[in-house]
């Protein structure tokens, strides 16, 4: 109203205080739940990683021996079985991550692009078929793969019928590098010292075993459907004007994918890669069902090693230390991945001419 006095800023602090109180009122229960079931257990596990605890007494009443960083020192600096097994688990999981994450990401993107075609018939049925392995129990899938790839399983029988006879490859503890080089007269060298964490260089560069490749195949098959849906939702949000303008200017499918589709999918690509990175470094249930590290610890992972240290060897401090090392490694790799996929300020994206004109 013309005759009203101008408003002052005295009521703004009260309004902000009231809004903040209502915000904490609605978020308080979730914060409390996260504190009780996430933050507090992490703090308790961190304390356990500094103890030598057998799991029988109360570790918070002085009934366990405080050893400080000895559990971490045994993993990185002290020669022994603990460091050897930990290095072996890191080697195995490194190959698992380097092969699984790119394969499942590329396959999921390819499937999403395929089922996003408007002229494709039966798109709903194909989406269901591709997504179905992702909702199947991992224990059930691991059991099926175990029966397929065991010594007397269907895969070895099929290879025998094709004339490929020999030892049970899936029980061979050698890596693929030595298996491929063996016909050329290159044998696996004798283990020597000098590698990271005391593991010989010949073991680091041996490659994944056939059993680990089987786990990689299973992981790609069971996870690509979930990431396909994530990519599909992102593809449907890409402005069609950009694609149409680029097509009118003569851009082919490869240029369209590189200069229009992939830049638009950058945030979703980071999400998929992060989820894949976390899930692959934490792989446990497939390892537990399909051999528990066999053959020859070539499928041993840090997650299963943490479980085995606590529940099999009654050394819960060592198991908690492995879990926190794994947590730190995942956080570090996620930060590196975020840095690599970040938006470069001051560097314009390269689009076809039609895409730039449509963006204006």
C-alpha cells in the first residue's frame, strides 16, 4: 500500500530461526538414526582397530589389549603372512576393479542407447530382460556360476566336446598372463622379493586368474542392468534439439555420441563410475560362495580377508584395520575420479556447429 511504512529487517532473524527450528524438527529423526546406526558404529570399529580383541570380552571396559597402530603396521611394514595375504587381496581386487568397472559401464551405456531408440519394437520387454539379472539374488547367481564352472561343470564339459581338453583351468592359481605365455615357452618365474608390500613383481603382473575372470563376468552380467536404467533416465533428459541440430549439420552417430550425448551424461557417468568403484572394492558375497579365496588365494579380496580375520581367526582388531584401510582407499579413489571427471572452467565443450547453434 502507498501509505504503509517500509518493512525493516528486524523480522528476518526470527523468521530464519523459526525456519531452522522446523528444519531440524523434520531432519532430527534421520540425523539421530544415522548417528546411532552409522556414525557411532564407525567410531566403535575405529577403536577396535587399535586393539587386540578376540570378540569374547567387552572392548570398551579395558578387557582388550591396546596395541595402537600395530594392526596397521602388520599390514604394511612387517614381513609375514598378514602382509602377504593383504597384498594378494589388493592385487586381486585391483584387477577385478580395472576390468569390471569399465566393462559394466560401457555395456550399460550401450544397452541404454539401444533401448532408448524410438523405432525399436519391444523396448519394454528388452528393458525387463536386461534388468532382470540385477534383481536376482547374488547368492543364487553365484551358486549357479559355481556349478557351471566347477571341474565337472557344464563349461568344462562343453570345452571337452570342442576338443579343448586339459586340466581344470578354473582351479589353476596362475594368472592369465602366464597361462597365455606358457605355450610360447615362457614359464612363471620363481617368486622373488622386491615388490610392493612384499609381494613379488611376478605376482603383481600375473593378471587375474581364470576364477577371478569368472567373477568379473558374473559381476558385469548382474550389474549392467541397474546402470542401464540410470543411463536411460539420463538419456531421456538430453534435449532432442541438440541431437537434431547436430544431425542436420551432418554429424554422424560417433560424433553425436562424443560431442552431444557424453557431455550431457557427465554427472551420471560420474555417479555410475563411483557406484561401480565402491561395489567392486567391497565385493564379498560372491567370494564367500565361490571358493573363499580359492584357488591359491587368487580370488581373495580385502572385504573377505577382513571377515576371515575376525570370524575365522578371532582377530577382530586386524579385521577392523583392514576395513578402515579399504574405506580410506575407496575415498581416495573416489576423490581422484571426481578430479578427473570434473568440469574444466574456461575450456568450452566441443560441440558440432548445429549443437552450438541450438544451444543459443
